[in-house]
C-alpha cells in the first residue's frame, strides 16, 4: 500500500503542472477528489458513506459498522489488522467518519495507526438561506438561489459539501418570509429538495411569515392564542410532515423590521413561539425564534433585544430555541457579543453567525471570518448554546460563493459547528490543502525570500504559511480600513458596501443612518453606552460592565462602541485618539495592498483561472480600502479639526469629491461593473 501511495503522490505532482496551466473554476469547492475504483475494498454497512469511499478512497480496505453506545452523529476510526474500521451509531455518523478519512487523505495526513473518536459539539448545525421565491437572494453575492429550480446534480454537490463538514440542517428560504412559503406548490418543492438532501444527513427547515393564517389561510387574525389560528397551524404542520416526515421545524422572524408577529395581537414572543412549538412537538419539530428586534423609537438599538427577551426568560417551551445574532446590532465587522448570551439562564439559545459578507465587502473582499467567530467564543461559552446557525453565502455562481476564498467561510462554519474549539489557522490549512493543492513545485524557495513576513511557514511549510498568514490577517485588516476602534454601521444609505458616514437624509429614521451610531461632533466620536449614557454596559456581567464603562480600561478595539471618545484622548500607543484613528485606517489599506502582493507571488503555484479571478478581487479590495479610509478620515476631520499625521498616507481627493462617489447595486453584486459618480 505504501508503494501505491508513493506512485499516487508522484502522479499528483505531475498533474500539478497541468492544473496550474489550465486552471479550475472553483465548482468542486474543497471536494476536489479524484475518482478511483476500489469497490471491493469497502465493506459493511451500505449507504452514502460506502458510495463516497468506493468512489474516492485510495488507501487500505475500510469496514463500515454500526455500533450502539456512540452519541448521535459521532464516530470512531481505527486501524485494525490491515484495515480501517469506521464505527457509528447511525448512517450520518458513518458518513461523517468517511469524510474525515477522505479529509486526511486530501490534506496529506498519515492514515496509518488511526485511533480517532469524534462527536459533534452541537446536535443542530444549520445553514440559513435568505432565498426568495423569485430566485433572488437577500444579502447574497453569488448569483441566484440554488433552490429556485433545484438541479439534482447541483443539489447532490451541495449536500456532499455540507455533509463533508458536518452541517446537518438547511433553512430553505428568507427569514423575511413570504406567505407563499407555505403554499402547496412551495411545500412540494421543499419535499423534492428534502428528498435529495436526506441521503447526506441533512434535514430541511422553513422560515415562516407569522401572519400566514391571514395571508394564506384567509383567517381574520393570526393571534397565537386564538383557537382557530392554532387549528390552522396544526393542519399546516400535518400537511408538511406528510410530505417531509423528517422536517426539522420553523425559523421565525417576528415583530422586527416590519415583519408581523405576536405583538401585533397584544401577545409576547413567548406566546407566539410556544404556540408553534406545541403544534410541532408531536412531530419532534423545533422553533428557532430570532431575537433580532429593534424599533425606530429606541434610544439605543443595541439595548432592545435584551429588553424584550429577558423578561421572558424561562417562559419558552423546551423545543423553542432563541436564535441570537453574535452581536447586539447587526453582523458588524466587530461587535461585542450580544449580552443575551450571558443574561438568559433558563432558555435554550443558539448563535446566528453571518457567513455571507453583508458588511465585509460582499463577495469582493477576502475576509476569513473564523477568527471573528472564535472571538465570540472567547466571551460566550460554547456549552451555553444548543446550536449554531450561519446565514449562507451560497448561490448559483460557478464557484458557489462569488469569491474563491469566500468558500473558506462556509467550510469554517461547518467545522466550528462540529467543534468550536478548533484552531482557526488549522481550519484554514485544511481548507487550503483541499481547495488549492497540489501546488506546482510547492518547495520552490523563492516564495520565502519574496514574503519574509509570513507568520506560519515554519509550521505549515510553503506556500501554505503565507496564505494562512493572509487569511488570518484579513478580518482585522477589514475592520481597520472600514470601522476601527469600535466604529460600526457607517455604511452607505442604499447598500452595505461602501462608506457614507455623512448619510442622514430628511425623513429617514435615525437608526438607519450612520450619525446615529458614530455621533461625531467637535468633542469626539462614538456612542456613549456607559452608565451615564444608554447604559448598555449594564446588560453585561458586572466584571465586563466595569471594564467597558471606564474609558481607560475599555478594550480599544471597542472604544467608540461604548464611549464618546474625545479627539485628544491618549491611547495606549501614546498617540491621541484622532491620530490613532488615522493610523488604523492607514494600516488597513497597507494590509489590503500586502494581500495583493502575497497573491501575486503565488502565481507559479496556483492554477491560472483561479489565480486571475482572486487577483482581480484583491485589486478591488485594495481600491475599496482606500475609498473607505479617505472618505471616513476626510469626513471625521470636519469634526476633529486636526491634521492627518505626516506618517499617514494622505487622501488625494477632497471630501466633496468623495461624497459624490456612487456605487450602483450592480457593483455591489458584480464587481466587474465598476464605480460611478
């Protein structure tokens, strides 16, 4: 077998030159497995796991066995008498074990003397698709919905990708749900999709419109305590389970951003969630009730979810899970964690991350999000949660995610949902090895001398180290060139792509404008959430409340989130706050340029098509970073009345010119269309 592996390795290296010359389109994601014919080498339990191994496994014979005693979806992989034995309690566990073995093969790890035991940290590992009935995808930057006219081959590839990283649930439609999501036609389509995903251990869920009894059922009310309404939901749920026996349940956005909910009828979130939970319970279904709520009259949007849900702690059924965004506002490049996670002690909770980069450069910027998610887990214990959900970045683009490196965030979400303690640089390494290997001539020494600043080459070898460095640096770079030091939500008025910190037209509600958040004036910058301000700090545990409340102890990366910081406030660097702000923006720009330099040096190692496509995106990112820096510093300078430091690159435009920049929605979705004025 060792001689066979040597021959395969030689063949792979020979093929590397072909790959670099002719290119790839990214459609295979991280599952770039070569088909082999080893049918006789895979024995035991038949099913999807056996099929995957028969098709792609190149090593020793494998035996698949079911065994009681292992947790749901868990598995063991052991080397025994010249064979590899994968054991699990169910078919899903066998499939996850098979993909683990294939991952070892594709990342070049030894498959000898295996003794592995894996159990998922969360039972529910769910993608939320914000797909609409007309095929558009809200906050989607990778084409149209893959569920509009579900192609069986595309569905199979989607299912394989999810199963390979342990994702076991899919919400098929937008949280801003249309009533027709529960129509018979829509449910038939959901059944078709469920049938195609089921062999890969994936259950489907639906987002629902709370007013469906009115809009679909023709009732006069959707009051959750009305007997006729409850009866309508029972009939609808029974209809769903006849079509989809393993249907997972409902995701609900209610009384938020104009969506209907129980408060419209004088009821609470608990009343609405519990009614749905009761009708789902006989079928073992769940309700994921979102805590994303805010109202225009709130003096601090960051406070509202806590104020609405804390009084209800302990009042929800046990098959209700409160789904809470990682931060208290809305998927910003950096936020503190939502205080609900440490405040609610009697209610099941799940975290909602955003995989799609709504506020991080869409599908144009390379931003590896796993470090952001691990930052969240440094404050919120994974054991305090029941599940993880991620807003998907998937569309019908050839490469699925719009940016080749955006695939890494889909991959990382699945791996962290399986095990939130995994190191993010190791996840990056796994993804890179499976997605871009084999590199042509991977030991070429010039990569080290060309990029001497790489942080990881000694651990991972070239060229992996420099790319891991790029990925691990990318989130902080994005924060710096967009909204450093705790700034947030200063995006343009008609999209969330570029900066418009000045946007405040008459008639637009305040919390939809940047000045509501940055509060810039002649004194300083930032939202006062201290005890003498909006008192948001009081929602956190006492230790953090004291830390955040004091401007001298508040972490500087959250400074303007919690404080209105004077322009001359002395920072840890010794600079004034204004000078530090200028340097942070400038650092972000230089990092974005460095990423382009790193990637340019990768040309000998990466296939031609993906090299060119990533390079084009990185050029956009570098250009956008300058736009962010110049627009924000020139605008905030009108309040600080201080010069930009001499060691910071100065803008070449004036503020009037920057304020004339416009970016059409087509640019937001299609980076090739360019800017307009």
